[in-house]
C-alpha cells in the first residue's frame, strides 16, 4: 500500500494525461511539474518523456518517491501502446550498422571497442553524464537569451569557428543541426550553473583543505640520461643538455593536473612530456593561492568530488556490457 498523499496521485494522473494527450515537449513538462514539486517536495516528482518509434506516440511517466520505493504514474491513450510495452526490445534493436551485406550487432561493436570498457575514466564520465542530466531535470535552471548568446560566441571562438561557413562545416562534419548546437550550448551553460550551486560559498574552506593539490610544480626534464636530485644540480644538467643540442627543459604545472608520478616526490622519475619519454624531477614547489588561475581548477575538482560521491551512491545498469566489466564505477 502506498504512503503517498492520494491528492498527489490524482494530480500526477491528471498531469501525465494532459501532457500525453497534448504531446507536450520536455520544457513544457518540466515547467508544469514545478507545482507538484512545490506542494509535495518529499516525493521528489520527476518526469520521463518517451516517444515510441513504432507508432510515433508520446507517453509521460511521473515518478514519485516514497520510503519503500518509487511509484510510477503513466497514461497511454488509445490506440497507443500501454506503458509496459513501450520500448519493448525488437530484433532490429540489436543492430548497429550494415556493412555491405553484413549486419553489425551492438554486442560485436562493443567487443571491438574492448579497450574502452576497461577504462574507468570513460565509464565514470558516462555515468556522470546521466547524473548531471537527472539533476538538471529535477532542478532546471532558467537561462537568458543574452547568457546563451554569450556562451555560443565563446564556444565558437574556442573551436575556431569565426564565420557562418566554418560553423556550418563543423556542424555538418558531426551530423549536428543548428538546433543541436543550441542544445549543446544550453547544456554547457546549465552544467556551469549546476557547478556554481554545488560549489556555493564552500570553496574557500574546501581549498584550504586541498591547497597542496594546487601548488605549482617547477619540473626539470631531460629526454636522455638521468637527472640528479636537487634544484641546482638538476637545472645545471638541463642547461648542459640544451647546450649540447639534446632535448631538455623546465616546465611549470599545477600539481592537480601534473602526472601522478610527479606530485609527491622530489626524486627523478620516468614520465612523459609532450608524448616523449623523459626523466623529470621537481626542483621547486610554489604554494597555491586561491586566485584567478587556481579558482576554476578548484571549482572543477570540487565538482568532480561531488560527482564521485553521487556515483558511489547510485546503482548503474549497463544494458550492452558484460557484468564482469561493469563493476560499480567509483
């Protein structure tokens, strides 16, 4: 027996019926869901929109949380498929592409990309995408036209798209429409706003506890031979290598983005610089300050920490991957 307020169930059924029969779009659905969230916040109402490929019909499911689980309220007007049958797996759903006369199945493609599914960072990023999308659906942000235009301009500048022709070519190469690009920009801005909400006013305290991760490392490196330990000796060895025409140098990097083997040692280690194997040694470490250079890095690290905590508390089911390759992503 449900513990939900009967009035909430009535309101939920009315809403999904109206959204479904009116073939509402995602934005309209989220706006109309706001009143239920305000009146029954403990139920955490969430909306799911589904368009059935077999008949083009639209269906909405409203998810309501209660202590023992989740209640789903859905409505499917005749002659559309009822919700238990929507999205039922068909033989063709297993097909990814036809290559000549050979049909490539999804499972075969994933096997061919075997290396990808052993990469923890790839799996974690996929899960993070789902977590962020779910949070933005639960707590949508309002974006102004000026904000979106500024973000679109910045995105084009970052990609070197300085005129309509180059932008159109870039979109065509990726199979994107102008609407897709607008959605991409809006999502990027929304994620930025979500990051701001997560960080809030806690950044100074968080940074103080993680300050050493943002220290600037001064690293001497050489592609040949082994550098000595100690600042003066290492710098002298680099200078001698450069005079002899050998690859060597000094670089500055923030500890948080430096190679892991460099972060916590003052002894020479093997690493890479610009893809080249080298020997490197940290010759100086400059204490970090929360300034314009380190603030964006700290905000991203704090946001990543929040996402990692969310991943740890979320069940993930991979539909096309073997279980032995999809243990819980931390």
